[in-house]
């Protein structure tokens, strides 16, 4: 839900976000390796179905080989 993402942006938790038809792309700055980052936001299904989704991926924009996959 866009208001949750706007709240994260307004509190400077995220730099910005982009919404596509199938993705939420979050832009983050100043991540530290020793500090956990928790993002809370809601999603609303456009067409509710029962589905399985792939794990989330996080990576440095300029170093995509440093990918972290979460489930």
C-alpha cells in the first residue's frame, strides 16, 4: 500500500521506491552490516489468488554480485 511506503520514505528509512506491475523496488542508503533493517509495509492483491512467490533479493546497486536472498 502506497501510504506505508510513503511513510517509510518520509521517515528516511528508505530513499525512494518504485512500483511496477509485479515488484516493489526499494532504494536504501547507508546500510551497515551489523545493524538489522526491518521494513514493515502492507500489500493489497489486485486479483486475490493463492500463490507461491520466489524469495526476496537484496543487492548493492553497483555490485549486484553481492546478492542476499531471504525467504
